[in-house]
């Protein structure tokens, strides 16, 4: 049980907000809750993206059960997007764990322990086999994963940087980011959540100054320097991918999250890392420019929407992002 919860607690979440809580209701049964105050809320699109986080979590929990030799079944009970506004926890799924009902998978345990976000420079792109495999995962789930060519990848990285800087000039987004950024080692170790400066490959004092004075992002000379500094880990040998999927309902978004986690598992199994470019999806201008870049002029929430962009490949091991202890946070009374 302890091993299971420790492994589950490594799940990835936007801004490392760790929004999921588990309530054990019997020896085998758990209820899964989403803590609204730990989800993102500053952009309209953030609410539907919270269902992506729920899907990521459920697939991660399923993989943890499989790795440790437990059976796992779940039922989703997704609330409506509107119900995610405000504070408090909200039930979104129930599951049953059949303890020791299956064979342990040591390789999968290793994979789940290896999986991380890397914002370092990548020295190699993913193998052809890995690309085939993750594209198949998407198409088996009626989604489409495409790889950018080298020139498009450069543009995408630039668009991501522009969107990150743009968001700092939007007050609600700036405040939300400031809430989750961890600027010093002491703050990182104390809070054990959020986006730490070292995981972001950025200087903490520099980051704090920029977030407190976003006007400098427009100052001639300084803005150019900051762009180059931010981009220094981005121009590399990685490949950039984007995924199109139906995104018209909470269930669609949940399904996207499950597919993202399935892809991330394969990436980690190959010894590779990935780095999501979430800001392009949520920033209106960057989202539109990205669609023009890929020549996609029929985006629709019902059929085919831009849901995930990431770079992927091999890098040196990233600095681990911390987690709140599962005993204090993941498990609720
Ligand atoms: C749905 C989703 C979206 C994410 N979007 C971004 C993003 O836009 N930029 C980024 O740097 N990391 C992004 N991440 C990565 C998280 O910040 C990361 O998972 C978290 O900090 C924990 O770190 P780890 O993945 O190394 O365990 C995203 C993760 C998830 C699950």
C-alpha cells in the first residue's frame, strides 16, 4: 500500500500543483477528488484542461497498479467544467484495487520512477520506433500526433517563449504563475510543490525580478537578452510534436489526459524525456499562430483541437521536482 501510494505520488501535474486527493473508502476502494485551489484558473481554457490533469492521473495510477502487480478498475464521474471554479475538492472518479491480483512489472516500475519533465537542452531526438509507437497510441485513440519539421520546430519554440513572456504581462496569469513559482532552494524544500527555478533551468533571482517587473520584457536590449537566456536550453536536437483531438466535452479532455500519460510512459521507457509547451495552447495569439504554422485551418472543439505540444528526446537527467508527502497530502481523511 505504502509503495503504491509513493509511486502514485510521482504523477505529473500542471505547475506541479498536485491537485489530486484520494479517499480510501474500503480495503480495495478509493474515491478520487480534484482540489480546485490547486488547479489552474486564470485562463478560461484552464478549466477544461483540469480534466486533462484528471485523465493523466487516472492513467498514471493504473500504470502504478500494473507495475506493482495490482488489478485496477475505475469509473469516471466527471463533474461539469463550471463546477471547477472556486475552492474545495470535487469527486471525479472511483476505483478498485485488486491487491496483488496480477504479476509485478519491474520494468514498468523503473519507467515510472524515471519519468520526468526535462527543460534541459536535448542532445538527441526520439528514435523512429518511439515516434511510431507514440503516433500509434494517438491514432488508436482517434487522436492525431504529428511531428514538426526542423524549421517549424524553431518557430514553435520561439512561439512558446513569446507566449510565456506575453502571459507575464497579463495580471491574473502573472499572479497565478507567481503563486506557483519557487524562487529559492529554501522555498522549494519548504513548500514541496510548484515550479522550482532549478527545474525550470532558470536563475531564481532573475526569475523573481522578471515576474515582479514584467515591464522589463519590453525594455530594448534587456528584452533581447532575456529572450536569449530563456531560449538557451531550447535550441537543441529534440523533436517537437503536437496532438489534435476532440475537445468538446469534459470526457474528451479526460481522454486526452489518459493518452498523454500513455505517450509519456513510452517516452520514459525509451529513456527519453519530454517538455510540454502548454502556454502555446492557452495563449490565444500563440495558439492561432501555431495553427497557421502547421497549416491547420479547420480546428474545432468537436472534432479536432490543438491539445498538446511538446519537445521530446534525450537530455541529461533533469533536476527532480519535489512532491508533498503522500501521507500529508495525497491521502485525505
Ligand atoms: C497536463 C500537463 C501540462 C503541462 N504543461 C507544462 C508546460 O506548459 N510547461 C512546462 O514546463 N511543464 C509543463 N508540465 C510539466 C509539469 O510542470 C511537471 O509535470 C511537474 O512540474 C512535475 O514535474 P515532473 O514531470 O518532472 O515530475 C505539464 C504537465 C502536465 C501533466
